């Protein structure tokens, strides 16, 4: 993996490099310690499953000199990266949970499309629910932004009801990093009517499929003119893979017509860093008090 966090309680991943690791840890224990009494180990926490990870190649012996700056640096063929450490519990670091590792998108055993659910002893579902209860407005905001479809307060609440009925937080592919998109996945089919649509490709697809459709105002709100129409959107095909230690998660945004016939599909790539930055903002500006209060009452942690 190419990201780490310092503590289980953190909700954001930090890109792994010698500079960022030294800066964040200040080279202190428990992130710097010897596990065998001889050699120094560099340790952190997996942002997805909360298990301890070992940072490999932080001070690689396989180095070269940058001819422009004169600095010693690791060769590009061996960048620093994280590997799960599942041998024993280490104080002040991550948990030791084999099931969480098996479900982790950074696991060597990870499946392209998860099919299981988290067990009752997993910590992930309660962490997901906690974030939904405190930051539901931000979840809705980021989902809307990433797909180019405006979601009103009432529609967000309806989606939340369907998400709760399907117990989406128990899905094995759910992590604290992908909450907005997995929320959309388990909110099932939602009407496009009377929604503002900033995604031009979606507007073009709707217009082509429904010649009578029109988009009004500066927010391009979908309306009908001469006949009843009810295009809907849902999400399918959650996939995840790692490329050069970097996690890529996507989900397909699918539009269907009144007869359930698909007429548009687009792969949406997750942006966990943006979500983490949004969650960590302390400012109250641009927050939605209606959805905040709804989230507090609707998403109760059931641990």
C-alpha cells in the first residue's frame, strides 16, 4: 500500500515517503522500534482495516545519487510501501484482526468485488456508522459532487432509509475511506427527476433517450414537457485493485428508463483523500444542519 496512518482513531491516509513518515512520527516510538532486538522497524496503521503495517524500504540500501541535487535517494524501482504485520499485537499501533485483513482492499488476498459481510465482531461497521452520524451532510455532498447529480435533503433522507434497510455498513467492501460511494451503492435506485445535473454527459444521455426532457435554470434541473418520464440512477459493480501499491476503487453509475432498460453507464473513481480532507475540516461553513441532525438521529451505532 502507498498510504499509512499513525493511529487507529485517525481517518485519513498519508502518502508513504521517507519525508512524510519522518515528519508525522518525529521518529518516535511506537512507529520506530526494534522487533527483533537487532534491526530498526518502521511501523504504522493501515488506513482501511486498522491492522498494524510495516513500512518497507523507508531507508532502502538500494540507493542512488540524484545527479541534479546530489541527494541520496531510493531507486525508483523500490519505493517505500506498507505491508500488513499480523504476527502479534503491538502497543500503540494497530489492531490484530485476521478477518479485517481478509476484507481489506490492500490485502494480498483481496477480491476484486467483495461478496461477504463484516462479522458482528468487526470494528468497521460501527466506525462507518459513527461517521455517517456526524458527517452525513458531507457524505451526501461528496457523492453528489463525484457523480454530477444534485441530491436534495429529502432525497438524501430517502436514500438513507434504503441504505439502512440494506445494512450497507456491514458490506465487506465498506471502509471508512469509501463511505460516500458505498452509501450510494446501497441506497438502491433513485429518480433523476427534478434533480440538478451538472454532469454534461448525463444530460446528453437523458436528452437522447427522452427527447421530451428539458433542463431548466442555471442548475440544469431535469423537467418533462409533453409526457411522463422517470429515469433513475443506481450504482453497480464495485471493484477495487492496487496498481503499484496504490488502491483504485471504482463503481459504475448506471441510468435506466421507465422500463428498467439501461441507457447510460459511467465508472466513478473514489477519491478517499478528498473525503478525509472534508471530514477533517473544522469550519462550519457550507455544512447542512438539516442533514447533520438527520444523521445524528438516523445512524445509531449498534455495537
